[in-house]
């Protein structure tokens, strides 16, 4: 049985049991991240580029509500894995090249 994202149901009376609220530390950390996203953008987990939040797919399961990979990397990985026989290896090579370029740019700009 799958539970809704808002909570779980009691097995006997079927009433909704809401999830516990996030702690104050979690809320503070999330608000700091969202402030960072507004100023310099979110860092892509694959290419390490800082991009606006509109460049990320939504994902309700993540703490900030967005996918960790940008749309460009997500689509590039899908294309490479579909076109080439050695798709995952081609994706890793392209990702490493993007990371090297973006890490140098981030360091020059003084980003974390």
C-alpha cells in the first residue's frame, strides 16, 4: 500500500496521520539555501554549474523540492545512453569535461 506524501493513514480508523513538522534547524537551513538560490543559483550535481532554479525539474521528494541534476545534464545523459552502445561511459566522459570547465569558472568567480 502506498502512502500519500502528506502523511499516512491509521490502519484501523483510516484517518490521516500528518507527518511531524520539520525542526527549526531544518527550516533555517532550507531558508538559507533558498536565499542562496535567489542570489547565485543552485549548483548542478553533475556538471557543477550554478543555474537558476527554473533550470531544474521539480521533485517533491527532495528537501528543496528540485532535482539535483539540471535539465541540460538530465537530457544529455538520456541522449547519450540512448544513442551510443557505451552510453554510460560516454556520459561520464562528457560529465567530467563539464565539471572541469565549470569548477574552474566557479573558482574564478569565488563560488563555493
